[in-house]
C-alpha cells in the first residue's frame, strides 16, 4: 500500500485536546444524539482530542433519572459506536454525563439546567466555558436561545466562552431564515453561532479546498476556459424512512439544495481565500452564493426538474412508492428528486453550467462532484482511425467511495491508432487507511476550538434561500401533474436527462 505523505499543511488534523468546557445537548433522547453525537464525542476522547476537563449536560422530553439516562446511552453506544467501546474510557465518560428533563418553553427548565451546568462545571473544572447543541425541532431554536439568554447562560465574560450549535433546517424559506437570524441576533453575537451543515464534516468535502488550493496544477485550468461544465450529484438509495412527517413539509429541494448542495457548489467554485481564517473562507463561499444567477419564472420551468419516486425494485427488494410511505399523503405532491442548472455570474464561471441533482430511492448511493473539461481540438487525429475524442473528467468522490479520479485518453496498444479512456484513481482508504468517524468529530472539535470555518454564517444561509425562493414559489403555484414520475431503483425522471441532453450533454453514468 502507498504511504501517506506526512505534510498535510493547512486544515491538518488537530493534535491537541480541545479546551475545557461543558457541552449541553438539547434533544438528548433523540436520534441524532445517540447515532452521531455520543459516538463522535467518544471518538474524540479516544483520539485524545477532548479535554480531560469536560462534562456533558443533557436535556430531553423523557422523564429519566441521571442513572437511567446513563444506562440508556451505554446501551445505545453498543449499537452506534463506530468501532467498539473500551470499558475504561466509557467509565470516564459516564461519570461526566448529566440529565434533566423538561419542556423547552418552560423557564424552569433553564433554571434547572443552569444549576446542573454549574455543578458539572465545578465538579470537572470546565473553566466556565459552555456550548449548547440544539438537536431539537426547528420551531424550538428561537425559543430555546431566548430562554438561554434570559437565564444568563449565553453571556461571555472574564474570557469564558458561550457558543450555540444549531442543526438544520435553518428556516423553510428566505423570510423564516431571516426571522430566525434576527431572533438569534437579539441574544447572540454572530461569532457565537455555529449553524451546522453536516456535509462540511465529511473529510472529502474538506479536501476540496486542499485539493484546489494546495496544488499548483489545478487552479490554472479551474475556469471557463478549460471547464465545459460541472455536475454535482447527491443520490441516495434510502426512501424517507420514518421521516415522512418532516419530509412532507420539506421535500428534496429544501432538504438538500440550499444547504448541502450549495456547500459543494461554493467550495468547488470559490476564489482562493486570502487565508484559512473562518471569515476569509466564508466570504469567498458567500460571494459564490450571491453570484448564483437568480431564476426567472421561465427559467424555473426550463432549468429545474422535480420528481417523486414510484414503487420499484432496489437491491433485489420491492420498495413502496413515496405516496405509500408512513405519514405521507396518498396524493402527495412533495418532490423526492430535484435536478437543476445553475449559472454563476462571475468572470471565472460565465457560461459554465453547474448541474446539480439529488434524490431518494435511486439505483445507487453516490455523492460526487464531476468536473468535465473541454475537448481537445480534433484536428490532429482527423486522418487516423480515432473517431472522436472523449473529454477529460475529474471526479471528486465524496461517498460512499472517497477519492479522486481523473479520466484521460491513452493510445490502445497495437498497430492501429486507437484511443481508450483510462482512469487514474486515488482512493482515500487505500492511501490513508480508515479512521472511525461519524462525520461530527471535526465539527464538534472546531466549535470547542472556536473555529467557525466549517459552519454557515447568517448571510450564507440567507443567500442560499434567496436562490431557491423563485423555485419554491413557482412549484407551489403549479403543482406537478405527473407524480410519481420515476421508479425506485432508477436514476430519476427522464426530464432530468433531458435537461442536459438538450444542451448536448449527459449525466455521468454512475455505474461506469
Ligand atoms: C440530511 C437530510 O440533511 O442529509 C436527509 O435531511 C438526507 O434527507 C441526509 O438523507 C443525507 O446525508 P448523507 O450524509 O447521508 O449524505
């Protein structure tokens, strides 16, 4: 196996524990806490990246004693830990986990929390630093922050820090996102706010910046002169699972595009930041979001596609139509697939389409960015038996495979001049091995360190919503008439293929 090069430079793996602090989890009996947060905290502790002076205060709706909560978490860890649980380390962990239950709108809960946090802080010498993780339903984000403020828990003084991590969805359109930002601003300063987008916790997503700006050879060709178009894909084989209720009011557009997919677009398209300081990076990302060409009503009709899955066959299993999923209306018009063409109005990207697609219940789980370069002029090969030239393509594989591949043409050995497409592949696991990860480790660590680079700023969230606002408007005014329009196990509705075909292009074949 090839050896990793040990000079990662910027964005390198941290090598010192985060500062002492108390983490306060709201929604502690929910799915995210057991599936991601505790396993991620455990992985951080195991990697020696958590302070020894650390405590976790939890709150949820269920009435449980601290002992019962600890027992429940221990049982959950057996299922959700990425790589087993060491008894000694888990013992250390359990001693610093506290629990109280209550109603998020009730001021008394915050009084109890305050007492518990202070106790945990004193017991484990957490230096008065607190951060709050809001893993709760979005309607409680505003009220919980107001209550934290009223209880004096967000006030930073004497060098002690107070931060709040907010889960998605951050608003459901531009107005609600603005209103939430305004409500938060009454209590917190922007540097205290960490709006999470778990896509930024993925190693390969972080690697986009290193790949682009840490290598001298790609930047010169990363522009409209050499790139024909970009395709960004985030497809899933899963359906809506148990989340029918949420998904019915969200749909694929809100669920994936202004957050995850726009992160990938902005990281791919941004200018080099002047430093890796949080605001320098986010300024450049924000510029791309602002440069995304606004959709006219006509463009919504021509440049966006929506779909909903029908029953079908996936991995040799029969799966139901979206309309037959739990908590979904039998005549639902919610989209489970979206494709669109985005244009970026700046000098680097003028006339280069960025096609994005995302959908549930398609044939293969794939998240990737594919950069399609322009063709070389054919002139030289005119009198040979080479019929046409294929284009060079660079693919950044985000999941489930993590890596980068470059396609180029090579002569097929033999007396006749023939050309074949070959692939040069870098695979993360082969090169660097794998480390147990939930994708939340880096984000939690960065919040404790006070580094907001991988979190969304208020203006970025609002810019994302304003791009999709016209689509939300037109789609709700003109309900789809052909739903369901793609079978589970396929690659989306035929209109998604037509979107590219009419411009002489096609989506990258995912089983190539
Ligand atoms: C979430 C969406 O934010 O991201 C889900 O709400 C989606 O609907 C998920 O399935 C995809 O995340 P990942 O990490 O599995 O690509």
